[in-house]
C-alpha cells in the first residue's frame, strides 16, 4: 500500500512552489501577446543588455541603479548579458543615450546575441522607436519591466485588475501601427459631395481601433476596482468601528516585510528572495504582550522611480498604509545603499500623503537582515536612524523587542472607567479585556469591580454601572 506524505505546507510555501514551477526557459519564445493585437507589446525577455544614463549623483549610485535593474530583469526571467552607462547632463531627446553610445550599444547587442535592450528609465514613444530602429532589437524601459514583473506575480482578482490597468495606461501613448494600410473602414460617404474615389480619407485605422478598445477596457477596470474598493473600505470600517489599532508594514522591495509579518504573527505568507514577491496585501490579527489586539498589514514593496501608473492603480492598496495608526518601515540592512532605499520609500509615502491632503501616520523604522548586514553599515544606520530597532526576521533576533515597542506606540483607549458590573453582564467585562486595558479587577458578591481604560463606545455601555464617586 502506498504511503502518503502528510507534510503540511503553508500558503506561502505552496505559492512559492507554484511560482518556481513556471520559470521562463532560455532559448524558448516567451512573447507576451497583448489583447490589443498591437505588435509593440510582444516582449522578449530572455537575453538582455542593460543601458543607463548617469545624470546626477556619484558613479557608485549609477552603478547601483544598474545593478538593481539587473535584479529586476532576472526577476522577470531574463539572462543579463552586459550593461552600459552613459554620462550625460540629461537623456538624449531622440535616442536616450546619444548617437555615439547607440553605435556602441548596437555592437554589444550583435556581439552578445541579445534579443532585448532594457533602459534604466521611462522612455518616450519617440525614443523607443528611434532606439529600436538603430539597434535592430526590441527595446523596453524600466517601467515596462516592472509592469511585467507585477503581471507575473499578481495572484488575487484585485491585484490582476490593478496591474492590467497600469499596463494599459502605459500602453496607450505607445501604440504603434503601420499607417493607412491598417484602415478598417472608408471615410466619408460613397458618392457624397465631399468624397469620391481617391478623395476619401482612410477612416478609422487599426491604431485608432485599438486605442478605443483599450480606453473601453480601462473604464471597465476602473469600475471593477472601485467596486473592490467598497469591499476593502467595508472591512477597514469594521476594524475602525471595533477600535482595533492597525499597523502597516512598508518598505523597499525585498527588504523582508513578509518575513517580519511571519515572525510577528506566524502568518505563513509567501517569502521569496526576489523583487516584488508580494503584491496582494495580507492582513493578520495579533495581540500585544499586555493583551491588546491589533492588525498588521503587509503591503506592496516600493522601488526607485516606481511607475506612476502603478501608484495610481494600486491606490486602494497604498491607502491601507495611509489609514494605519502606525507605519512599520522595514529597511534592508544588508543592501548596498539602505539610506537611498529609505529616501525612495519616504518619497512615495509623501506623494500619497499629498494626494490625500492628510498627514501620514507615525513611523517606526526597523532595520532588518541584521544577520547578513555589514557591521559598519549597521553602525551608520544606527547613527542616521537613532530610534530604529535592529532585527533579523529570519533568525528571530530583536523581534520580541520590536513587539514590545509596537505595543508602546499603538494608540491606547482614552477613557478610564471605574465600574461595578453585575455577573449577568459578563460580556461587558470580556469586551473590556479584549478591546481595552484592564487596570484593576476584583470579584465581589455584587459583581465584578473593574477599573479599565476603554474606548468611548464601551464607556457608554458601562455608564449605568459607574460606582459612586467616579465619572466616565
């Protein structure tokens, strides 16, 4: 009789196994056909050459940006063959890197056998066309690459809709056709006074038809996401009504946010050493050491130059962070330049705050991956971020200290009550323990004498049992 493996896997482990089983294979076609049937969206992402423009900062910062682009390309399933950096005051308006560097890039592409060039920036439609015409292979930019990664990793219905919306918003100004040969219908009216053979216009071209179809799809996606927002707002409103404090985990991509969520709550969400492993927010309930409940939400990671289409499409997800009572800002202590990652995350959060015209929640910095970080880097971060807590989510080092600091920073119930609750109203005592902070408790023949810090709604329910000489 066959033996069955009864090993239990967490949801995160199952997702990781599923993702690993769908890797792109070098040498095989991985064209991504878009529903619009437009030639441009057929991306080949197997053998790539990277190119960047160094306009500001140091040479090390420019190289770090290109290294991050290489990690993004590898996350998308590419094999990075080479990388070039051009020093310019600003990108060339025609070809992004200038005519001289274009010839060098074409030579590198021919020598390596690359099928794609990835540029470390967002290119205009004109720059894409000019660069492709000169290097003779497909050219994509950083934004298209990030959108492709998001499309691969989105799991939920909401996540997939948000990514598709961002992709279509990016695609609309970059649609390409082949001129009037793709006309779908004749313009003018046959035999009319203003038209005739040789005088009628081409009518609606294939390009215009695609643009109209995409705009209709964008409108439909916006309606679907708006309906999903209602569900999210309902859940969030229920937590607010129950006065449950919320903590949002934010940070640079691959900083270890999901690992930290697992370490604190045992959530078992997907953990992978890859950029943008988490796209769908995960909320888990936890309890502080003194018994107060709160929620912890893992959000999508940020990156330098995060495409504005994604910020717009993931608005509801990012609002989870803006509506929290506390931001847990996770920093990768083992990264080459963690200070720049902190700056990039704060830039995105600042954009969200300005859009909402509301102040952001207070921030608690957590320096993660202390087990692999350089001691000199940790010392520098401790100096720059004196209130930060250093942890290793993988090994559990410092996690208990973080939980205690979380408990100290969470909002506390603001109303102190001194009541004598009859034994037949034990549910009120239970609510005081679950949602409030019990300062003193005594069981008497008449009932439970309770002194507690509670929220206003529970204080109102306890009003009838206030003891003499005390006030709510």
